[in-house]
C-alpha cells in the first residue's frame, strides 16, 4: 500500500463540476467531485452508468466536447491547475505526463497504421530520439506488456491481434512515454476473465516498477478491490464515499456502497433472491441539491434534501451521508 | 382515422414542413384536376395559333381577323359589284389610272392585297411580293390606284383579299404564351400533372421494386444476392439517359412508357441501399429474436427490417423524384418519351431556354419557378416524414 | 448413453462449423481438387442432457461456442452435425409445429440491439402472440399489459419506444417478449452481462421469480461465474467449442477438476479486502480457426503431458454426476491438493 508523505499529491481534483448544456436541460454529469491521487498510487473510481466516472476521467485531460464543459472547480496536477490551461499547453501534458486508456482499444489504435509506428508516434510527439533508440524503446514497451516476439510484431497491424493483445498494446503506448499518471476508463470490461486477470496482473507489476499513478475507472468492484489502493465511489455525478480498499470493502459506511456490495451474487446465498437496491437512478437533469441517492435510500431523513457535506471520518476516509449505518465487521 | 389525424397534427408542428405539405397537395390537386382547372387545353392543336406566340403575361387572346376574297373582272377598266357586304367600284381616273374604291361596313380592314394581276399592271403605294403576283397595299383606308400601263387592257382579272384586324377576345393569357402560342398557365398546369405523376409514381415505383429486390438479396444471400447485384452493377455501368433512350425507343412514346423507363433506371440505387442496410440489420439481435419467435420471413422483412431501412430510402426517394422529373424532360427533349405537343415542366423549360436572353422571360421563368417549388416542397415533406419515422429524433 | 426420463433437451455430438471460404472460385477449386472447403468449428461435437425444471449454466470465454450453441438450441441457427432431441422428438420434427417451436425462447445480451427501435413495446411483446393465435387481436393490449406487470414494468409503458428506457428496463421488455409466447425453456445468453451491478441484481431476481412461478427450464450462458454460481444447479464449462467439464454447481466451485476450470476460477475477480497475488497465466486463447492439436487447452495447461497432443480427450465420468474431458485430471487434482 502506498504511504504518502505529506507533500503535494500528484493529482488533486477539487470540487469539479462538468455540465452538459443540452436542449433538454443541463445535465450535471459531475457535481462537486473531489479526490486525490498520490504518486504510485492506484485509485479506483467505481460507479454505474450515469455516475459520472467516465466524464470525470475525460475532464481531467480536458477531453470534454461541447455541449459539455468544466463549469467550475480545479484539477491540480503537481500543483498546476489544468482547467486554466489553454488547449496548446494542455497538449503538452496529454500523452507525456498524463496518459489515457479507453475501453475499446480501437478508440486509440489506428487500423491503418502499423503498431510499431503508433508506439513510436507517442514517443516522437514529445521527445527527440534517434531511430535506433526509438526502435529499442518500442520493443521494450511491447515486452513489458507481455507481447511475444516484439521485434516482428512491430510491423503488424491492429487487426492481426486479439482484443486482449490490442488492449495491451494500448497500455504499452500509454506507458512508453513514462507518464506520471495514467487514467484507465474500463480497460478490461470487454475482455475475457482470464485475459482480464493477466492484464490486471501486468498493470500492477508495471505500476509498482515505474511508480506511475493510476486512476482505474470501472463498474466492477471486484476488479478494483484486487487492484486499487484507494477507492472513490460515485453515484449520479457525486462522490458518495472515498477510502482505502480495506475500508470501503470491509466497512462501507455510505448506504449506497453498502447496498451495492450486498447486491453482488457472491455476497448472497446461492438460490436465494439477491438483496437489491429498489428503484432506478434518477435523471441527471432534474436532480435537486440534496443527496442523489435519497430517493432510493431506506435511511432517508429530513436533511437529505439539502446539500450533503463530505464528512471526513479519518485522514483517508470521507463519506457524504448524514445518517450513516453503523460500522460493520470487516469482511475477509 | 384518428391515427391519421394525430399523424398529421404531429407533422404540421414544423411550420416549414406544413407549408411544403400544402404546396405539395396543391400540386397534387393540379395534377389530378388539370383539365378542370386550366383555362385552355394546351394539347389541342386547334386551340392555339402561332399568331398568339410570345405574348407577354396579361395579353389578351386575339380573335383572328376575318378574311374576304373577291374576284374582280373589269372590262375597259370598269367594274362594280358587291359580295358579302363588301361593295367595290373600279373606274378610270382620267389620267390613265384606275381607282378602286371599297366599302366594307362590317369589317375593319387592316390588310388589303391584290393577287394575280398581269405583269404590266402596277399598284401605287403598294409592296410587291418578290416571287408571286401579290401586291400588299400600304394603307388600306385610302383608295387604291392601279396603273395599267401604256395600254388599257380590255379585260382585267384579279383577286382582292381583305383582312380585318384581329380583335381582342375576353380570354387573356395570365402568364403569357410560349413560342407555339400556348397559354403558359395551362401548359404549366398540365406540365405539373405530367411531372408530378412521372416524378412521384416513377420514383415510388422504383422504390418498391428496388427495395423488394434489395431485401430479397440480403435475406437469401448467396447466388440470389449475386445475381441481383450483378444485374444492378451492369445497369449502373450504362448512363441512365442511354438506358432511358433504349427502353423508350423499343416501347414508344407516352407517360406510361416513361414510368417503366424510370423504374428500370432508378431501381438499382434503392436495391443497393436497402440491401446494405438490411445486411447490417440482419445481424441484429432483434432479427434473431423475431426468428426465435417463429415469425414468417415476409413479416420479418416488411415489419422489422424495412422500417429500419426507411430513413436513407426516404432521402433517396425525394432526390429521385427530382431526378425522375429531369430525366423525363431530357428524354422528351430528345424526341422519345413525350411528344412536343404534350409538354411537361421540364420540356417547357428546355423550350424556353432559347428565350432566356431575350426579354421574353416568362417562357422559361414561370415553369422554372414552379418546378423548383415542386421539388423543394417534396424534399421538405420527405425530410419531415423521415424525421417522424425516427422515434429518437427530438421534434 | 441414454437420457433420463424427464429430459427436455438431449444433445449428442452436436457440431456447427462455418465456412471460411465462400463463393465461386473456392467452390470450383473444391470440385476440381477434391479438397474440402476450410471451415472453423464453432461447436465441436458436444453432448449433454438437460432435465425438466433445472437451470444449467454454460460458462466459457470468447470463442468457446456458447453463443452459437444457444442459437442452435433455440432454432435460430442450424447445426450441421450430430443430433438434438426435444421431449424425445428429433429437433427438426419438433420445430415443424410452430406452436411447439415457441416453447424454446431466448433472452439476448444487448438490450440495445435486441429490441427493434422502431416498434412500440406493445408491438414488440404482442406481435408474436397475435401472429400465432395465442391471443386474439382485440385482446392484444390487455395481454401485453399483463406481461409487463409480470416483469416489473408499469403497464403504461405500452406505447413507448425502446430508446425511452434504460438498459435494465429494456432487458425486462425482452423477457416479457419471450414469456408472452408461453415457453417451457428459456435460454439466457449473457442476459445480465451488459447491465450495471444494481440492475443486474434486479434482473437476476426477476429471472429466479419467473422460473419459480412458471416452472421454467433454464439455460444460463455467462462468463460471470458469480452469477452462474447463484443461479444454476449444474454447470457446463466450454473451451474452444468443446465441453471440458460438467458438474453440479457447488461441486464445481468447491473442487474444479479440469485445469481450465481451475484457471477460470482463479482468474475470476473477487471482492476482497486484501490484494491477492496473481497467478501468472500462460498464453492467449487460441483462435478457433487454428486450434491446437489434441486437447485444445494443452498449450496453456500446467499439467499437460505428451499424450495430450495425441487426441481429443473424451468427456468421461469422473465422479458421481461429474464429467471431465482431461486425461490427467487425477494428477492435476493431486498436484492442486498439495499446493
């Protein structure tokens, strides 16, 4: 686990708001989201569709297109506020200091270019290198992610690889510039279980070796529980809970987190009805100021319709709930 | 009934589309009731004459003047007589010339000609025809002086032709006339009829034929698909105008033959589009679900796949309506398809093209404006229908 | 082997292969040289029985053939080898009667593409019952309302279009569509894979509920072992078109016999508070076009021996009501016991 000294965190997201101004109304995809990522730390952002987790990741890199925009808040990367930068300055960060991995590898890979060229492009965009040095770095990148016979594979095209291999190439591209932070948005969701396990294993190894910070966005609590140091739980655009993995999984304090964990089949007796969260996620256009989970929460009280502050339970723990359930015994 | 009403109510929410729908309905009305609406029948050759050609908008139709023909036989230079209310008197003037006086109380004589005079005889103040023996008198109101020459002929035979002024009738050409003397308004209304039928029926017919073949090709695949697509490829390699020429030369002239030609030309683009969309839709789970529910092949194609093919098809349809109209105009202009006496809007425009740079603007502009409005309104209506069929478009 | 009395579905050596080369020239070449067309085997000679009322899970990763098998069992795809019997009757004969053919229905994976976006819920659910005469047209609306309630949707949704629903709601519509033709067997092809965790729980509960009230036999295809464990009585594990293991659920999870099953269970992400050490897993899933010789799993198998390349291992009975397709399963079990 990471033990961060009390210096500036690698990334600090401070009350971020990203809203989409559509004809139907303002969709508040990210509302007052705050969390930090330390150097070499793996932070998992977990949430369901509509929770705003992907939009958060895209906002960090300034990849939000109209009609959406970052309304307010700060994104401080090594102390520098990225929201204040121009597109040109931001481009110097993308790929070089902060890299992004998407769910579909074909969003990153160009089907008509050889992968060797694509890896090289990531390098030459930000650095000057000799040809032999470039080639050596590309081969090393492929080796690091476990692609066999990398010298020959440099000449291959994306379609000659399976889905898992492609995603590994994308990770290779992300890592080749030795960024300080990687943001991965559901990178293994579309992959088979055994491949997923391999990629998670490899990613963990690489992170430990290079000391890169990692934000892993997923809807799968199981994956995050095995990979992340800390977890941020999001619901309908807001952060409901943050803490270390042991804290969140072993002793969830927010009703949503607790009910989410309870609804997973492996936490229920086989054959018996699963404990489910009633209702559906509210529309992001017509949300009020209060807790977004209030409409489905069985612990709802009067004050839940007003804005909920993020209570800081410990140094590493925040929960946005004024009526928390009692602490649980930790699960193994 | 109420479903149609709610459909229409939804349609007219978009004001521009509502206006264009009204226009399209107006054109359809003209197309259906052309003989009842048009002031004149431009197909009836007897109804118009070249005399009325190229008259500007608002001109009145001219009644042809009356003609009268008198055969006069003068002896010793004298003649007298009356015929059909016209009296004449020929008498020597005294200085060797003859004077002809006419009285035509019922006629406003505007033209007077003397024919078949012997060579020696000349007429004063008259123009002689270069070839024939025909003298056209300059001022028919005055008395005509003939000069018989050195010798007074004993017998002098000649024919007198009188023409009265054309009088204006009560019928006026609202939009003027074209080069053949046809009333533009009537020609345009009849032209709308032909263009509308040709465009709409032709394009819709080719959509039905083409889409069916496309669905069949996509569903059965294999050999059936290959055969249909190769025929389409082959046909697409020949310019459409040539296909039209070939078909119409074999079939002959007429609106129905043109419709066949248009279907034969346009089916290919519908077939290909339908096939490619259908091939993608066939991979969807909902088609598998329909198969699992054991629905019939026809039902799956018509009720499930075809509606998903409609958006691009509707757009192509509206483009093809205009294209069909232009195609028909080209073919008629080239002499196949429609005869010159049954003009469509396209043909009226092509005929009027030669007058573009003269001041006779009405012969090309009015058909052009009407054609443009027709094509635009059909296109807008098609776009609106496409948007309405797509439940996901915010209206 | 003969099937027990209450068997609904009986599959013997069912195979399905797809041609790799299509068209004019390859066919000519085949006729001239006698070499057969190249094919890829999606389902390679699988045999199993499904008893009435039981829920059987089919688990495997991409290329294992589970989706193709599902489509064969529901009559959407045709098998080209082996035999399939329903209620004792050969499949083709069974399917001839449309009323009987409706007895096997499928629930699809993708809520987006499994519903026709241009049809209202009324038509989506009500079309087939009216078409087959299960309900007269005048009663269509009432019938559909009834089924929407059964799946937990408000009957007022009847005139809505799919795009106005969330993923979970669309999946419910798909379930209503299948139930409306009164099936006996429900084949769920990754039906909860595309859903959020909380919605997944709702749909799983719904499936369990209707299974109970309607007495359905279910085949549940998934890559998610957690869901399989919760829902199924027995599990069939597939790899590259072949069955590698069949066992009752608890027995499979407590003690997987086939090396691939072991790998699958190990790799499965689990909710845990401690970070695990990952076992380094060898190799990629091979392409079905060029599968390894003998046992398909041998390149990645930690227990493979030379004999594993010789021939396809038969699906033998290992213990009571358990079958494994591995010649070394006893050694593998010992080695695992010692580890």
